[in-house]
C-alpha cells in the first residue's frame, strides 16, 4: 500500500468529542484524519442544550428514580417517552440503568464525572484561542428553578453530592431570582445558582470553528462512512465506503454508532441511542442570562444565537426509528410557563441521538482485544461538557502517554461482557 493511502492517526466520528480528540492529537505532533459521513458537528454536537457544566457530577440514574418512570411515561409533557414496540430491546439496558443508581455506586460515578468535567471551559478556551470565535463559550451560572420552595432541599442526595465535591452553590429566593433572570415567571419561588460554569452561544458553531482550526493546522477531513475496523500489522484497517484505509491508531468517537462497529468483533456494549429533542423559539421576545434547569419539567432553557432553545426530553426508540417531533413541540407549554412573555409561534425543532451508557460514564480507553483502537464515546447528556477532557485523554492513550488521572472508571471492561 502506498504511503499516501495511510491516514496517520484516525478519529472515527466528527462530533465535538472527535474534533477535540483530533486537536489534542495535533498538539502531540500527529498527522490526523477525521472521518465521518456527515460534515463536522452536525449530530448531537449541534443540538444539545448548550450547558458547559464544569461542576456536573450527578449521575442520570439515582436511588428511587424508578418510582417516577411510570408517571413520566404517562405524561404527554413528561421528560421520558418509550416506543412500546422497542421495550424488549430496551429492557436489559433499563435494568442496568436502575442498578447503576444504587446508593453505594453513586459516589465513585460522581467522582469520575467531576474529574472529566472540571477542566472543560479552560480547554475549550485553549482550543478556540486564535479562531476569532472565542465568544462562543461564555461565562454562566446554571440556575435550577423551583415553583415550590419546599421541594428545594440541599440535604437531598443530588445536592449533597455537589456540596461534598466543592460545587459553588447559592440558594436564592424569588426576589433574587427576578434580579438574576427578570423574564422568568414569578411562579418560580426559589432557585439554586451553580456558579463557575460556561454555556455555548452556538454549540454547532463551536464544533465547526474547531474543525476549521483542525484543517488549518494540517488535519484532513474525510467524508466517508466507516463500516468496519480491525487491528492489522502496522496499524488499524478501516473499511469505508470510499475504500480501505490504514491508520497508525484509531480513536472510535462515533457516538451511538460506535457499538455497531464493535459488535462485529463480538463486543456487546450496553450503549443506548437516547433520542434527544429540542425546540428553538427564533423570535422569543425575552432573554435568559444563564442556563436554566426547570426542575419540575426536567428541561433546560438557554438563550443562543438562534433564539431560546429548550432541550432535555428523552425518547427510547432505537437508532433507526423516524423522529417523532411531537416530543419537541410539547416543550412549548412548559417553556411558556417558565417565560410568560415568550413568543412561541416562530419555532424550529430537531432530534439527535445521545450515546448513553447505563452508569452515565463514557467509554474512554483501549478497546479490549483490539490493540490500536481507543474508545471515546458514550457521554449521554454531557457530550459537550465532557468532550475536551475526553479528547485529551484519548489522545494521550493513543500516543502512549499516561494520563495524570485515574481513567479506569471509563474502561469498557467495567461491563464485564466485553
């Protein structure tokens, strides 16, 4: 095979995790090819809620959460929906998800989440430096709003996890909330401010700005579909719809499609395509100064370049089922209750696939039995937040460096059947 058919280090997947990995590999002097059938940052990277949560440390699965699931599934405005024909396929993942929420498992998961997320704003700013798009990552607070102050209890497990890890919190009343966010309804009587956060003014534009930087630094974008990959003598062979390529190493950052590529090697990983929807009110007439978590409806609202985006609903229906955009439009009601003066007429909707493991943690590290292939996928709701540090860790492992943090919590070996 001629030299020009080699790719250097390959990153499979041009979402925000893949792009950050490619930049971190370039920082280590590597020639990198970024491979994806779609242009950069057009999947989940584009449509997320925009929260860059340096203090995110609370797992999705928590003790007693299962008690809420029937109520949520029956509520048309509930945060979770399930296509019932998908239940037999979904059930094993759901049982693992509930098991991950045992109280004895939570502290270790929380620690692993926090060490992955703490450096994120700093690394984003390093990556964006010199691009002319530095303002796409902005300082912010994460504001958790409550209608009923009695439901705000800082002694609850989720808030104790944060306090025990030094998360900077401030509980405020309705008057102070009105000072922070004047357009929020006076029906919300209390809030908690999580300080020292960031938010994305345009999540998709962050990915595209970083992909442009990657190309300017000599990186190659290959718009192709990887159908299989395997270790071979001298590197990793990638079978694509544009022919067979050879890479020195390959980082697998293909989101929910990563599991399909591993399945041909007999590796069955519990990765679920958790379908997320958002709605953007493009002529909102109101403004939010921070990222807002609406605790009663379980969605996030934020002002962005395109308008006010509301996101957070989750649907389990498999990777290939057509979108049900009613799941996005249903957020208009709760959004109007949050922001009484919001113009909900001009709107756009979107659906993307979140790659979710049952314990909330991603897979980062060598793939068991496949030397030369590094996993970097499965971030669920926190891909935007987890991408910079994930990219740094994956790049270090790909070039033989030892990360200065314990990365064993992210190993695929934790699932046993790999």
